[in-house]
C-alpha cells in the first residue's frame, strides 16, 4: 500500500489503493446499482498518527445516509467514532491525489475548510505525523453550568486565536500570543490525559487573559 500514484476507482479495482481510492471505488460500485453514495473526509480514532480518513456514506430511502468504512468494509460504522470534515464533491473524485505516495507525501490536511484568508493550511511531513488527532472516548461528569462555561470559554478563546493568526504583532504582543497558545495546548493535554475538566477551564482562562493583554 502507499506506492500507487492514482487513487481513482478503476486503478483501485485492478491494482490497489489507499482509503482515498477505496472510497472512490465503493461509491462507483454503489452508483452502478443506482444507490446514491458520497465520499467523506473524516477524523476518526484509528489509534495511530495518520487520522485523516476517507470514508463513504450510502443512502437508504426512508432511512437516510449510512456510514461505511470502505477500507475495512465495515458498515454501518459507528457515527460517534469520527468527525466529518468535508463531504467531497464529484469533482474531488477526479483528483486522484497524486501526492499520495510515500516518498513525497506531505500531509493529509489538504481539504480542511478554513474560513479566513489569514490562515494558510499547514502540511506536515508524514514521517513526523499528522497534526489532526482524535482521542479515545471518555466520560467526565460535571455540573451543567460548569460545562456551559467551558464550552463558551473554549469557543471565545478559539475565535480570538483565529483573529490573531498571521497578524503582524509587535514583540510584546507576540509573547502574549505564544503564551496563550501554550495554555490552550496545556488545556487540551490535561483533559485528554487526566480527564481533569477544572484544570482544562483553568488553562483556557489563562489563555483568555493572555489574549486580552494583546493591544
């Protein structure tokens, strides 16, 4: 796997393909039987670093869209295990992803939607690992008001983070920005590793305070 240039349905059928090509092939087979199908770009918990994953949904009348992991042939696939980043258009299936070959592979984040001209997508060398990560499902019990505050603070901090990205800041403000980002990373880390919701809020509040210090 990982050694074939083309990821279209025909190449995947007669030679081989990665999850990209297999999703294209699955859609082609469904459509040949008059079953509507579409390619999805998702983040799912695969247990290793490359967690951008191409999947398929097919349509059942009077029911709706059903998820399929076309790489493993598993359907219905548990919808709680992934976040859908994009529903690919038909034109996307004609793009056979010619950079999808190991020696030149630079990343899998090429189709992430970023709703601002100030941010350029970041592609990481696959030897280093993907910057898109999922976490194993866990359960943290807290009161409703605390949870609502955490959601609100997270949303606010992320919007401020987007606002300041790629802006020309002076030295002092850049220091505040870097500190804020570090606090955000600590917040995510402590929640993922320790299920510590209150420490998560603490670090998000610290990040918020740093952003407020930027002129």
